[in-house]
C-alpha cells in the first residue's frame, strides 16, 4: 500500500448542461475497514463512461441518480487488500461498481474475480468489460446482425463503437460509422474494422454522408448518439431494419430532452424495429462474449485503444474530456500500480 | 346489373395538408371487359382508410404512391359478373384491392373469395378485413400482449382501435384509450372493451390524462396517431414495454414530417421495443385471426360499428370526413346492393 489516506471524488452539484470541474469536490478520509462479509480493495483502474452523465441528473432511470455530496461510482478493477468474505483473499483481482476513490469497501458478493492473464487488467473495463459486452449484446443479440448486413454505427470510435465495428467485420457485415475528427475516422478504417467512415463535424449534409457510407441502405443501426445523426441514419434504413438503441450521448448534456427524429412514419412503412437495452440485463450473453473476445484478442482479430489518465484527482477532467469526445477508444483512469 | 356505365373517382391533384374535394375528379367510362384469366366484378362496398392519405403524396413507401389522373384504389367487396378465370364464377363474392369505381376488371389471382355468411359482407372490409387483422397482428404478435398487461391505444374508436380494445379485453388485459369526442369515449367503454378512456381534445395535459388512464404505466402501446399523444404515452411506458407502431395519422396531412417524441432516451432506460408493421406481411396470422374473429362474433364477444356512405360520388367526402375523425368505427362506402 502506498497511499496513507483514501482520496475520493464526490458530486458537489448537479451540472446544468455540460459538466464542469465545479460539479466535483475532492475529500480525503482514513482508509476504511471491512466488516464481516466485506472486502477492502485498492482500486487500480477506474472507468469513465457516458451513462454516468445521466446519473448526475435528478431523474428516475434504470439506475438511481448520484446524490449530491456522495462519492461517485464507476466500474473499477481492484486488488483485494483485506478480505472478510469467504470467496476472496488478499491479492485477488476483482471488478465491480465501486467508488471514485483509492480504496473501497464492498460486500464480497458484488465483486467478480478476474484472472491476472490473459489480457491486461485494464481491458476488463473496456473491451472485456461493460463497453465490449454492450457492443456484442447490442449488435449480435438486440439487432441480430448477420453476415451481409449493412451496419451503421454512431460514435463509432468510442469505447463501444470501436468494438461494434470489429465485431461486425468479424461476422461478415459491411460496416460504416461516424466520428468527430479526421483522426478518429482514419482509426476506424485502419484499426476498428470499418469499411468506411466519415467525420460528422465536417459533413455538409448528414443524410448525404450516411447515404454515401451505406449506398445500399442500413440493415442494422447501432445508435449511441441520438439527435441529427440518428435522424439521418433512420432515413437510410432498409425494410425490416433493426436499430439497437444503446445511448443518446447528444442528449445527456441538454437540460430539456430534444425531440426525436422527424419522419417516424418510416418505422411503419419500412417495418423497422427499435430496441433499447441495458447490457446488465443479459449476463449470459456477456459471459458468452468474454469467452469469445479473449479468443479474438489472441488471434489478433480485435484491436483495442485506451486513453489513460493518471491519478484520482484527474478523474473529473478525464470524464469531462470523454463527454466532449476528446478521447479515442476507452477512457480510463489509473489510480495505482499493481503491487 | 343496374349501372350502364362505370363511374370512377380519380386523383386530380396531390393534396397539400388536408385533403379537399378538389383533389378528386369523377369520370365515366364504358363497363370494361375481362381478358383471359381476368374477372369483371361489380363493386358492392369499398373501404376508405387512413393509409390512403400517405399514397396521395409523391413519396416512396411500402406501396407506391397514387398517380395523378389514375383511378384511386381501395379494399373492395365485390360480386363476380363475368369470369374468364378458372377459380371464380358469376355470382361469387370476392375481396381485393380494386378501384374507386362501380366495376373493376382484375387478374383473378389477386382476388380472395369470401363466404356469403356467416357475417355481413361489409364486415370483410372492417372487423374481418384489413382493420381487424391489423388490430390482431399488432396487438397479439408485434406487441405480444398477454394477460394482465396494461394496454393503451390511440385513435381507439377508429376501425383498428375499436377492435384492439376488444381483443385486449378478451385476452385479459387492462385497456385504456384516447379518442376525439365524448361520444366516442362513451362508446369505447360501452361497446369496445375499454376499461377507461379519455377525450384528447379536451385534455389539459396529455401526459396527466395518460397517467390517470394507466396509473400502473403502459406495457403495450398500440400507436395509430403519433405526435403529442405518442409522446405522452411513451413517457408512461413501463420497463420492457412494447410499442406496435401501426400508423401516424397526425402526420399524414402535414407537408413536413414532424419531430418524433421528446425523451427517446427513455427507450434505452426502460428497455422498450418499438416495431413498425404492415399487416399484409403476415398472411398466416391474418387467417388465424379471421377464424377466431368469426367465433368471437358469434359468441357476442366482438362488437362492430360501421359508418356507411352511399354511392361512389360520395367516396371522396367519406374519406375526408374519416381523416378528420368524423366517423365512428369503420368508414365504408356502399356502391351497390347485392343482386
């Protein structure tokens, strides 16, 4: 153990619009002790993800909102320091929903043990964790992508989108996507399995850009963004197309929800299916994915990029940057080195 | 045969906004003769339906648009006058997509023979025809309604909605709906199986009215309207709710498609499924429905209301009135008496 105290990041105030540094506060406490059935862990890596923005608003959703003054939560990879839970012992590596902090105490049943091989530890927050599972469940189960499908992905270079492209490519789909810079667009084509991609920020017409990227139309839309790009993609959907609705990052920083896409009558005429989903509803498919993904990583069929910030103090800025699209691939924060 | 000529209604011009009488023209021709494989029929009843409004616009959809100068098409119940098709003979009763006209010639393979009993002939344009089949396929197959579900129906007193309510009631659902007059609301509760209903035209707040009608939330939304009532219903959806998107009557008379509902992020958080459908994609389910519906009619479990206009000349006004919601139940036009 290096740290003598437990530094924590708390929600100081609810953001109105974009998140700023003022919405966070830093506190420092004594390292907590586990009770019976609990485990004390040292947090090595934590994840910052788009869905957290939604939890900063005081609205009912599938997970309760963060409370003001409370330590924020994140997916974390940790090492057990002290265990009073039968299934875990000192030195074990685990993942779970813990705090934005150096040390956490958790009910042992809420932690999932992970192997120290065959992939880097931080991968369990990304390509082997929630974002990778989300890509697989959304693409292969919710939207039922199959060989030959034309797949379009918004926020294609993000933690989820960068996996969706590769999974679509592995499964024989034609895959196209949109991202927010020319560098990201190049990366999509060079590393993430995309046949074609465009920069939505420099597009003169999103509907035209989507049509150029998917000239035959879209069979499967993996939608992370909402707003104008969602509308443009909807207009290109083919008959019997499937839309996996994963997130609406364009909405998260708006005080008022924006209207849905124009032309929803298309959903009838083209017999479209739109399905919203939450990856944690599908633990069996997640396990199925992790087994397959470890194989694909070994075979070199899956590429992965991380943006790594250092230190718990920098977690708020890493989160803010990720929401603004400044990261490439999965944004994580390293809190400590593994002993 | 009474008529000596064939009176026909043609599309004179494409409507901009609401349809008016000027969008139609009347022509009179000699009664046509069938070629080999064809049948000459005398049209007894024709149907006017909301989807026809979409075909008046010059846009790609699941059926091609009407062409200017062309005889309009409709679902029709007819009697065979002269047959040069092996499967049909003089006097047979048939249904099919034919013209807004007194006599039609059709490829015999495109007609479906119907029995002269056990239900009135006109029922094959309504409760035993496309609207009834649409209600069944949408509610029971697309949205997979099951016992105990909370079902909400927009345009609940229309040709489709009035069947949806009764089917939901037969299957043990709690069913609520919205309609455009107090008389229709009374009819929904008295005749069409609705547990509760409200008049959307006199509602101060559609979201409040929907919440009052479905205090536990909505498991299944049968959506015929779009616009504000769709948004209000969306906001009341329960986790894992299913939305059968049948039509968007609120959009049909707008020159520009209106935006979709605000708050589409709900679709993710509540894991909703939205499915657009076209009943003609599902002939097996349609046959299944007709068999069941004849039984339910006999047992008195299905009620049915028609608004009947008289004469081909009055078909345009009957169509206009239906689009404005002036009809109750299924709007049809009687073109002739059965010989």
